[in-house]
C-alpha cells in the first residue's frame, strides 16, 4: 500500500391549563406508543409464528446508540431482457443477500430505475434464511415490510423507495431473504445479472411463505433490491467497493461469498471484534460486470452506466459512506473500439476521486491487473496498462494505492495472472486470487477523510 494524493415564565392562565394538560397527556401517550414499537410503518409487537399466510407486522426499532450503515448493496445494472411487457407480475421475487455487518434493525431500498411504468409492490417481507442455498426462512424472523406505514407502494418509473424500519436482529455473515410481490405488469425489470448468489421465484403472492416450498425457480439475478441497511453497534460507517466484474466477483464460486469484498468485510469485522485499531466499517459491493470509467452502453437510462455517470448514485448515495475503493479501468483498455485514450482514462479516474473528496471521502485506488492470454490482449493495450499503473503507483491519482497487479501477476511473465490466481479466462481471478486481493488492502488505508488541499 502506498500513499497518494494530498491531499422564567410564570404559570399559564387558568383558562389554558386544561388544554395544556390535555396536550401533555397526548404527548406522553404518543411517546409510550412509540416506545412500545408502534410507529409510522404500521409496526406492532406481534411476534407470533406465521399462520394462515399472514405476516407479523414490521416492528420499528427502539432508540439506539448505533449507526445506520450498509450491510449489503448492489448497483442496478440494466433492464432484464424478456421482461419488457409483464415484468415480474404475479410472481414473488425472493432475493438472497449476504450481510457484511450485523444490526438490530433493517431497512431496504427498491429500485425501478429501468422501468417504463410504475412498479406496484403490494407485499414485501424480510427474514433470515434458514440455512445456505435455500429459500426457506427462520420462522420467528419473518417480518412484513412497509413503506410510509403501508404494505403497498408504487415506485415511479426511474425511481426508488426506502422501506420503513423493521425490527429484526441481523447477524454478520447472515443470508437475508428480501421478498417482493407485484400483481401488475411493470416491466422492464431493474436487475443485477452477476449476483454470484442464487435467489428464487415463486408463482403468486408467497411473501409470507417461510417453508420456501413454493420457490421452485432458482435464479442467478438480483431484482429490484439495491440496498439493505442495518442499525449497527458494530460499525460507524460504510466503505464502498466501486468497480467492474473483478469487484462483482465474476468467476468466484456461486453462493460461497468469495469475492474480494467479502474477504475485506471479514477482516474488518474480525479486527473490530479483536479490539484492533482498525476502521469500524461495513463493506458494500457496487461492482458491475463490464463497467468502464468513461463510457456507458446504450439505452435510456443506459444499461451498464459508466463509472463517471453512476458514481453519485452508487457511492455517494450509499448510507453513511466513509471511504471508496476504486477498481476500474481494465474494460476501457480492453473493450474500446480503438485504443483507449490514456490521458482521458486517467482524467476520468481523477474525476472520480474529486467527486469523493467533495463529500469528504477517502479514495483508495487499485492498479489494473494483467490480462495476458485474454481475447482482447494486444501489445499496445499492455503498454497502456503499464503506463496507467505507473501513474497510479506514483501517487498522482488516488489517496492510497493497493497494488493488485503486483500481488497477482506471474513473477515469470508479468503480463499474465499467476496460474493459481487465474479463474481460467486470464482476466478474472480465481477464488484464491480474490482471497489474495481481499487480504492485501491495508485496513489503515481506509482511515481518515479526504485530504485537505493547501
């Protein structure tokens, strides 16, 4: 890891005393109700197991000294092909997500970014998974999710919505089930195609189903859900990993949580538990496979938007973000129709850092890893990769640098990944390679805020 850019009144009249007393009584009653768990999200204290297909109403968490942080997130990447007409109408979507931190309460964000009409969600729920690789829930953890006190919410085309707070204990490293049901056609569906996690679909409204029996269709996508936040005493902030398929975890074992971001989250959690002087952060993954710094794909809104265009949404828009780790650039080099503009790419990376600094965020950046043997490899592209890495290592781009290139390249042929770190396509790391990346980043590099410019 190397350093980088610098950075008193008398009693009221008698005729008003009765009114004042009534107001005080009302305030006390409201306070008591809030303390008991009744709130704007329709929350009660019904903890009974599910019966007759009904869900316990979502409880609102009591006051806490914890902080709201991101436990999981993903970037809305595109409109799902084949959903242009009906969307997911008449089906329950049970997303399975893995938490990077624990908390005492939770809330979710749903996105209709790529929808061309309003998305109507009539029921939504959250629960802990009963185990790995299952749509079944732990019965006593199932909670109804509400939005402004209602189970029903309409998300306008291009919009998003955050749920009310649900009282549910969410452990670190848990698989969480977030289920939505929409009875009305609303396509196209906003989705993230490279989840590296199996989620599930069921016909009909099965949001209250704890058995998982109805969820007969496994799916490799995340749909609609873009964030899970928790109220946590384990973390003070969130670090966002912002990148492409190498951050998305392409090539990692499905369902194993072997992305480099998962390894980093584990290290931060262990360090905090051991009382080490390390930042108390959760980690959320905002990688999109195929993502570039400078250019987006087609569409309105664009499928796979450029890093520059999505940075505000996917980094600055995350909950309580303190630092960002930027791992981008290889797709600009590999997949531009002609050889990419080296100076434009470096300017793009510096612009991302400037956006982070404007919000007081620390910006850690990575060198671009080797791709010798990959289909798009040329000597000219290799020269450009080396030139960009030289500038990154010099400290002229990021506040701190993590040298993924040096750590994963073949010592005898630095144009290539080391064979045991290579997933086989000569571009994406293996599980062992991702583990090496997650262990490499110096936790101290995440400390502090953006450097103050002279």
